[in-house]
């Protein structure tokens, strides 16, 4: 007689045991509750029939002849369980596929975005152990490094040997120090087939033995420079040429810039992670580079990096602030860099930083190179530059070099009033003045420009540093000011004399700001770059001041003198008065001289009985408009060093 399975059979589907053992366990349970366990054990034919029935996959009915049990119910529940397991497997596969698709973002076609959005799911969706091993050998973030590496190799899939090896060598910077690349010696794969890790190339530790039919990739001279290294080489050439007064090799710089663009196309910025992208942009700006494509890509890399680390505790608030400041100091403008400033402000707020630039970056259209903190980076860089050797020698010996001429075709309208900055340095003041609009002409003293305003003027600056002139020209070109603002490589007297001869308009304002001071009389100083005295190598000479006075007498213009050395400021003012210029009373005069926080030079000057910069002609507050201060003036303001200012004009 057929037996029905007991109700205790139903929970068997919930047992967490291997599926292949469950039919045997089912028979044992049936035997126990049918009181036939002894019959099952003694009946060898029953077990034979169990095995031959194919419970592990065969769909024939299962008969246990020794017990006389027709296991129709067992067969039915077994098939039900298999259907349940199949549905679970299908559901698991579907959920895995859906989860994988949710983790892998579709490619946008933009290599920068695709690279910086790469993750472990997108580069190794099926858990390939070879790729996992390679990821462990790459610098973080490893998925980005692997994306660049595989993309670089796929670009060379037409050649299976030498080109693959050179591509791996150029990506050596992606590997950690204890690893190296290996490549197959002779590949039998078609040239058009994509290069695959583990088949065409792989990674080994330096202590591992290279397998046969493989060879190690040399990382010697074939390894290319990083972007920051190329940028430093460009700046080094410009700085060296400026120091030695040698012509700058523009062809050499163009070749390096082409190399940078090619390198950027391969690395996608993975060799300038962190704040290095901002450092690269700042270095190129100092060298006077004006290629907008390079700056655009560097800004994109900085934005992608900022978004990647925006909430990571490992990223210090100081690094985020420095990154934004250097992008601004490089003179970068546009929507993309403004987006970087907004993200930077959010990151600094998230980290609880209290920097004063946070509020400025929340309105990024007002945060640029002319803000105090970016100007401090310019001041740090300019203070490290070496004075031109040839110029120092010529100044001592009274020799005049041949400098570039002022060209009228640099200006769109030569009849406009002219503002001249003698010894302009990086030219920050002129950039601020030239970028002002006519809607902001009420934030400075009317005595500075009594007959016109800055929005109606042309601007020219001259300096003996080729590097400083290149920086000013680069910013002027990128900011669209080249038709009103020009920088020329010339000495002070050469610049003034050239303007007197060829400029058809009148000079409205002459600026002499923070000239390199001379060595104070009776004092020994270690800085050999300074002129030895006021009459020996100092930029502002009696003849220069006489030419400036003559120029202003004809035009009715103004002369602004500024210095953070009190003795230098007094010396220049007295010289200007001797040459026929008259002092103009300040709106906020210095009545009580500062006695605390004075530099040692000023204290020595006071101790020797020198004249103090006190009186109605000395201004306590800045005379130039807001956002038109030089980097040196901002540095003095932050350090608490007094700045001595005096405004003069022609005598009536």
C-alpha cells in the first residue's frame, strides 16, 4: 500500500545543506516515519534503484521497491524544489546584472570624465583575478590608473611589440615602486585585437622571476616626464634666460607645450592628481604661457579631482584652499573655474574651515587673481626671482642696453590718456586698472585722475625681468586686454624717453611702486642683488625723475610713489620735488608715525636720524582703487608692514 509523506517533510526545503544531498536525506526521513529504516538499510536494491533513478538530474519516477512505497509525493516536492531553486538562480543573476549596470556608468565619450568616473566595477565587472592583481599594484585611485593604462595600450594595438612596451614605459608613473611591467616576447594574436592584461602584458613585483616568453619593460629613458615636470622645465628656461638677459627660445617652449598636450592626451591628468593640477597651471602662467586649451584641460582636471575628494577626511582644508588660490593666481576665468571655486567653498565649509576666502568663493565671479590670497602666491614667487645679472652690472657701470621699443600698433586707440608703470614687475596693478569698468570709478581719490577715469585710458608697463613681462603679457592676452594694456622689456629711462618721443596722447598717471631698495648707508647686508647706494644702481635716478617731471608738466598728470622702505620713499619724494613736481595733500594724511611692528631697516633709518614719512603729503590709506594693489602692497598689509605713499603733480 502506498504511504503518504508525513507533514514534517515540508520544512526540508528550508534546510541550509548542499542540494545534491537533499534527496537522500528525504528518503531517510521517509524511512524513519514509515518505521522502515531497517528495511531501507537491509535492502541494497532500494539504494541501487535510488541511484539508478537519477535523483541528481533524471526525471524518472522514484520507486523504492524494497519498502513498497510509491514516492509520488516525494517526486512532486523534489520537482517543486528544483523549480524554486531555478527561479532563485535566475533572480540572482538578474539582480546581479541590474546591480552591475547600476554601478557601471555608461561612457560619455569624453575621456576625462570617463577616466575620473572609473571604479572597480567598470574596469573589472566580473572579478578577473588578473585585473585585481594589477589594480593592487597601481597608485590610488587604482581604477583611474587602470583606465588610463588600458586606454594607452589600446591606442597602440596596431603594433604588438615595441609600441606596447613604449606605452607601458610611458605609464610607469602609475605603478607603485615595488612593481614593474612585463610584456610577452612574441604575441600570436592579430594586430587589430585589443590588448588584454594577462595575455599581452602583466605586472610583477621586483623580486619575482619573469616567466619564460615574457620580458620586463625598461623604465629608463623611455619613461616620459609628468606634466608638472614639463611645466617646471618651461619656467626654468624662462627664469634662466631672464636672469642672464638671454633671448627666450620660443620654439623650444612651443615644443614643450606640444609635448604637454600630447602627454595630457595620454595621461588624462592622472599624473597631476591632488593640487598638482593647480600647481601646473600656476607654473605655466608664471612662464607667460597663453594656450587656452592647456588651461581649460587643467581646470577640468582640478574640478574632477575636487569632486572626487570633496568629502574625504584625508584631504586637508589647507590643500583645498591652496588649490583654489593657485587657480586664481594663474589668472584663470570662465564658468568651469567658477564651478571649481563653488565646490571648493562647499568642501571648506564641510570641513569647518574658517578661511576668509570662503565667502569670496561663494560668489566666484568676484574671486580671481586680484584678491589678496592669490596675490600672495604671486608675491612669494616674485620674491624668489633672481635679479638680472647683466642689468646689475650695467647699472653699476652706466651702460645702456638695447631694449624693446614701444609700438603704437599695440593700442587700439593711441589718443587715449596713458597710465605708465615704471618697473611694473608682474604688472598686477595695471591689470586691475585696465580691467575696471566705467561703473566703478568712485572708489578712489579724485586727485589721482582729475581729468579722466581709468576705463578711458591705455596702460603700459616696463620692467627688466623678461619673466615678469611674459606673465603680464600672458594675462593681458587671456583676459582680452591686449588692445589697451601692453608690457615692454625696457629700463625705466628707456621707457619714459620712448613714450615722450612717440606716444601722441597725454600721460595721465605715472606709477613708481616698490622699487628694489638700495643698501642703507653705513649698513652691511647680505643681499648682493640690491644696488649699493641711491646714486649707484638704484632705478629712480635724477635724470629719470627729471624726464618724468617734464612729461607730467606737459600733460598735467600725476606721479604716485609707493615703498615699504621709509628711507626710499622719502628719497624719491625729495628727488621729485627737486625736479619741479609739487606734492598733493592726502585725503587721509599720516599724522602720527607708526612705532610698532617696524622692519629693521626702518628702525635703523630712524636711529640714524632720518626724516620720517609724516605730514599732509603722506597718505595712510591706499590711493589706487580697490583690487588694483600690487602683490607687494598686499603682502605688507597682511604682515602689518607700513606702506609709504605720496602723490605729486605738476606745478601750476
